[in-house]
C-alpha cells in the first residue's frame, strides 16, 4: 500500500493535469475532424463517440506507462485492480452530448483515489478537470486546495437573493419525472438554474464560486470523482443523499448550509 505524502499527492495532481491536457487536445482534434457515433449505451440518449474510446485509451496507456501498479476505473473501458492501493477514476469526455452537438461545455475528468474503488469509502488524493474548448484547467490535491490554473478556489456563501444552482438529468426517460419533481421542490432556493451538461464542470464551477450549488441524481463515480475533490478542497461540502442501495442517489454540492437546504427540499414529499 503506497503511503501518500503531500508531496506525492501534488505530484499526482500535476500528472493528472498533464494527462488531462493531452487528452483534451486529442478530443479537440477529433472534434474538428467530425464526430463519429460509436454506439448507444444505457438508452438511446446515452451515446459514446469514437473519440470517447480513443481518449480513454490514451489516458490509460499513459497511466500504465507512468503509474504501473495503480488500478483503473474508466467509463469506457472498465475496471482493473492495482497493487498500490491507488486507483485512477477517469471520464475521458464528460459531457459527451455537448461534445457531439458542438457545445463547448465538455471536459476530461481524471482523479486518483486511495482505498477501495468505491466513492463512499475511498480517500481523495488528487484530480484534474480540463475543459479543452474553454481552455480551463481545474486541479486539486488532498490538503493542498483547489485551483484554476494558479488561482486558488473557494466555494461561495449562498447570496441572500437566492442561489445560482445547476442540475442534470439521467439518460433514461423513465427517470425524468423524478428528476423534474426534485427540481420543482428545490427551485424556491434558486435565483436561477443551469443545466450545463457536464457534471465535472458543474462541480468545478461550484468549487470556483461561479455556481452556488449543484444537485443531480444517478451520477456514476467517474462523473464526480475529480469534481467532488475540487469542491471539498475549495471549502465546500458534497453529499450523496439517499440510501446506499439506491443506484440513483443524489449528489449535492455547495456550502454546508446550502447543501443541507437542498437535501431537505429535494428529498421531501412530491
Ligand atoms: C453525463 C454528464 C451530464 C450528466 C449525466 C452524465 P457523460 O456524463 O455529466 O451532465 O447530467 O448524468 O452521465 O455521459 O457525458 O460522460
Ligand atoms: Ca463520458
């Protein structure tokens, strides 16, 4: 089991940032050449492009070369246990629907965590979220704060005029009623609501204080592994509301007070 010193956590932050930028540049090049849809996954709306797979393969091979012994958990190519106790949790393109449609809000999300590769129990080590079209790089290392480039990030205190919130919806149409009911219950807290289309960026924007809060049901570990770390290292709170047996538990991020208020409303009776 690798002992993770502050120095190692920062080294891994820089590695995640470097790989995320190389991967983002590849995604950008492939986008310019045109998007080829490779398949649909859980539902017709849940698409994967050739680029998602190619970008994940690039990330995986760089990690295999530089961090042999670490485990891997990726959206497109599955899981592999490592020997070091560290696991890389990767979404090669978060916001694939935006990517395919030509919206700029997509990102490469890379996190490294310690312990069981289960988001309820693992310890954050380091992470990076890179949005190649927007040219923004967000990074964090355990105990070292969260950063956009060289600027340290801090979550906002929700303003009295109401919170600027973001949310998202699952791909399965049968989940939409429940998601919309939660939005309706949370809306009285909001000054306005965004649906950006990339969970890693929603969380990065909460860390940066651009959004006051974010909530979404049914995210997968790779959607939020790096972003959750950014919010926590920026002084915020990220909770998974609902019972552990619920595959569509809700992620809620923001200041401690706002997260509590969102959970009370979102989980209430319809
Ligand atoms: C999706 C995005 C989206 C969120 C979905 C995610 P993907 O990830 O983060 O914003 O609403 O729940 O699945 O499929 O583009 O990697
Ligand atoms: Ca993805």
